[in-house]
């Protein structure tokens, strides 16, 4: 693969333009969106056409590179950087990626600013793909012997580089022996039901879809050997933000005495954030939970809390699996060691 052409199950980059698989339409329709700059890339990120912390970072990096290529100069660079950086608040990979592309562009001369931005975006993409492979190996070795695994939300190729983070580990476990996966539906947007089940089925991994309210009970009944999830931001002490509902699974795993593992690239670690209390938690539109069944607006006036994420304390996390190795136990010292 040339450096100018990089493909992925959910992203296509030809050196000039970016195409993303519109994840809002899955699993029923596989449609691709063609993006050309910072504004349309930011909109695709905001409406979850492209999602998952690491993949958001890759897409945003390309979005900024395209913006600079269209209008080489500091004005376009700063506009694109601001628009993309503010597209979604929780995933640190977004800021990490566009900050890197901006820095590379600023370090380049006026005639090479677009080429520098493009090269840095492609470098970020390649790094995330490589991180996925390493995470898969580290995680599968850590969970060797686990044959019944639960996961939440979507942490596969639709969310990250390569084959994903938590799902990359699951795919590697599957390659090493028999495996059964319990996939939580992940309300309100059903990213487990729509996306994780889609990826597991395509990979031929035995799986069952579980309603969110039932997963803790199944863990308590001894039907799960380990829980593994992805992450959107990891604080310096190991506190981790992930799709809402993750915290409850961590509590259930602790009560049952089974491992609760978080998998993600080091680009998801926010070393400047001391603990999870400072992680911005996105609140999504109330309409996502006000309507149900055949009724379009069953509860139009009901107040709603719809946080997209929750924070799991490091004390409940058995291990943090990254491309650089495993933090275990998960604390400030072990997380810092991963970044050295």
C-alpha cells in the first residue's frame, strides 16, 4: 500500500479525499460519504457517521489535511483546527490528532504546508492500524483461556484503526480457540446491536446479543469469563470514560470476581488530566430516548438525561491494554509507564 492510498473497513483515503462508511445507516445500508474538508468532516463526526475515539482522530486528521490542501495558509489551518477540535468533547484522540497535524503544518514552509499536513495525517492512520494489531496480541495473551467474553458498545474496525481495540482482542482470541461473545445492545443508539453484532457476524465469531439490563445478571450467573471494552478517554490515574453503561459492567465484574479489561491505544490517554472527574461527558439529544415503538414522539414533554458516556474508576479496571503493553494494576504509575 502506498503512503498516498490507505484503506480501512470504515475509511478510504486516496491522497486527496476521504470517504467514510456512514455508520448511522448500518447494518441495513452500507453507504459511503465523500468528504472534502474540515467542515463536512466535523459534521460527519458530530452526527456519528464516523465514530469511535481512535477513528474520529484519524478522520479529523484527514479533514484538517484536506482543508489545508484546498486553501494552503494559516487561515485555513486555524479554521479547520478549531472546527474539528470542537466537533465532539469526550474523545481525546480528536484533539490529539488535529494538534499533531497542525503542529506539522506550522513547522513546514509556506510551499510545503499542505504536504506536511497530509503526511502527518497518513502517519497517524498508520500508527493507529499498527496499534490495533499490537493491542490484539497483548489482550489475547492477557485473557488466554477466556472462552466466554462480554463487551459493550462497539470497539472494532468501525471505531478504531485496524480491526479495532476490544474487538481486535476478541478476534485474536477467536483465532486461538473456541469463543462465545455476549454483545450488549448499548442504548440509546444501539451501537452494540447495530455495529458490534455486524462485525462479529462478518468475522464468523459466535455471539449473542444481550439487552443492556440483562448483562449484569448473566455475569452474576457465571456465564462470562471476562469483560473487555474500548475507551474514549483515559485519565492519568487510569479512570476511563467509555459508552454509558460501562461503569455498571465494571461493578458487576468486580462482584463476580472476573477481569474487567479496557483496551485502547495510548493516543486515548490524556496525561494532562489527573482523574476522571475532569472528563467532559457529552449529553445527547433527548429525542433519542423519548420515542419508542411505532410512536414518533410518545413522551414529548418528559425531561430526559441522556449522557453518552460514563466514567469507570481505575480501581475497578483489572488491566489497561495498549499497543505498548499492559498496565496492571491500573494506577498513575502504570499508566505513566506506558507513555514513556
